């Protein structure tokens, strides 16, 4: 229905409000009309009485009756110099029902008397008192019928109401046209853009371009444009991640087979008579086992979430030593990086050792690569401790600090890369693994003197079991 639309309701409300304004004008107008009508009768009666007083011997009964008829009254009383005098008179058809004194009548009194007359259809005789014009006496008093006054008020009121209806209709029509041009049409345009965008949200061509001149509508278009751009970017990233997930699954499948073969050869190396080979073989076997487990986990879950941690009591110092040994092997010949393990020997955490290894490996590898990029010596230090309710692990370096762009999306995949050629996956993976333990990964400090991350893991067994489920 038309009235269910914004245009229809705006048109109806405009007409109602304009009519209400006209009614508020009509009420005092009708009271003013009644007052002017009575004052005109008093003025005519005063003129007739003055003519009678000027030539008393020349006024015949027929002329007196004609004067009263023209004035629209039955009799006229004029008070001059403290003398009350009946100047003109004629028979009164019925007793006087009310007296109205216009000399001290206020606006509310005039409005009340006017509407009481409109609501009283019976003809009656009233007395009206007022001040003579041109100060021709103290007061003038007339008696008259109410029916002619009521008919005149009804006729005047109908004309006012008709004019009000025409004005309100014309005003409502103009406002209706203005509302359609300024509000409804831009809103329909926004709705059309939303429908078109909903059919192909990945297509950036359907993102709305703000054109509204009305500030509020333009703000809405700008907000919609920002939302559509973010959603389009998110959908594109989701599509890329889905494609990447499929590729990773394929690579993990073949890589698992390759690593399994390499693991078999590594097992044979443990029996070598060469002391160096015998010492390196267990570490090589451990690294290959982790790689095989990671590939199997990727194939088993096939989704973005990491598997829940397998909680066990783990000596943190041993994990840090393994990570540092792996990173020391990756340090270039020209680089000078000192690795410091400041973790208490007796500190034992309840966590998933494989996942915590990956977290520390990502953090320490990022620190190593940042220091190597400066071509200057540097230090990477890992420390840890226990506080009421949680364990903390600090990984700090003396590198150049994180760039501003990396800080804005630090833990977001493919957006938080801090070095050229990086994908921003390391910190995103580390943060997700820490959250899986019920903890959090925080950037404690980053500036020209280096960067410091803190891992906080809950020591409350109930919280960790809940996070692991």
C-alpha cells in the first residue's frame, strides 16, 4: 500500500501537521471574527444613537426601527456623563440570556465565548457592552440576536477550513516531491546497490560510490562503501585461503611421503660409527618426526583451526634448547647472533610440547631474520617464570623493531608480515596455538632497541582443559 511506503507516510504526516497548524490558527481566528462582528454592531448602534440625539424631533418610529435594523440590534443604551440613556429601542422577542462585556475580555474568554456560541444552535438574545468609538461616552450597550452572528461565524469558519485544506494539500504535495527527490530516491539507489552487491559480493565493481548531497545520506553511503570494501577483501582473502588450504593439503601429502623416507635413512644413521653423525642423528630424527606429524595434522584436520593441545608436563628449558640449536644452524656465516636461554632449569609447564615448540620457533626465527637483515650483531634472549595463576615466557631481541604496518595487523595471516617476502603467518600461527592453551601472545615492546613478545599460559588446570576441549 502507498501509506506503507516512506513517501506515503511522509505525505500523510505532512498533511496532518499542516492541518493541525491551521486548526491552531483557526481557533483564535474565529474568536477574533466574533469580536470584530460585535464591535461592528456596537459602532453602527453608536452612529444611529448619535444621529437620534442630534435630531430628536425628526426621528419617526419608522426611521428608528430602520436604524435598529441596519445596526442589527434591538435597542441601544448610551452612557454619557454618568447618565445612562436608552437612545433607541424596539420590542425584544425573548428575555436576555447572557451579557458579554468586551471592554475587559481576555483572549481565553473570547475563545471560550466564541465556541460556546458555535455549539449552541438555538437563537437567543444577548446583551453586549463596549467602549464607544472616538470616546463618545463612557459605554455603549446593545441587545441583539445570536443566530445571525452564529451563521456568519459558521460561514467564516467553513471558508477558513476550506482554505486550510487547500493550503495543507498543496504544502504536503510540495514536501512530498521534495522528500522523494532528497530522501526516497537516494535511499532507493542505496537499496539497489545493496541488492546488486549481494548478488556478487566478490566483484568490486558493485561497491557503492557516494553521490548523495544530504550529509546524513552521504555518511550512510560512506559507511556502506567501507563495509562493502572490507567484506569484498575478506571474501577474496577467504577464497585465497581456501585455495591455499587445498594446495597445502596436496603438498603435505607428498611431503609426508618424502619425509617418511628421509626418516628411515635417519634411523639408520643412528648406528653410524662416526661420533659427529651419531650426535646429530637424534636431532635429525626429532626434526623429521615433527615435520611428519605436522603434515599428518594438516591432512587429518583439513581446516584453519589448529588441533586442541595434548597437555602434559614439560620442562620448558629443554624445548628452548632445541629451538635455539635449530636456529643456530640456520644463522648465516657472516651473522653474529648470540642466543641466551635464561629459563630456570626446574621450570615445568603443563602444555603441548610440539605446539609450544612451534610457537617459540616462530618467534625466535622472526627475531633471527630481523637481526640478520640489519647485517649487525645482535642478541636473542628467552626467559620465563611463574606468577599466581599463569606462566610467562619472554622472547626479546635487539633487532630494529617492527614497522608500523606490521603492528596494525600483527597477528593477522597474510597481513602482518614484517620483512620483505614474508607472508605474516608465523605470528598468526603462534597466537592461535597460544590461544588454544587458554593463554595469549602479547607484543610487550618494539622500538629501535628491539622487540619483545610475552607468552602467558594459565597454570590453572581447569582453564587449560577447557581451552583444550
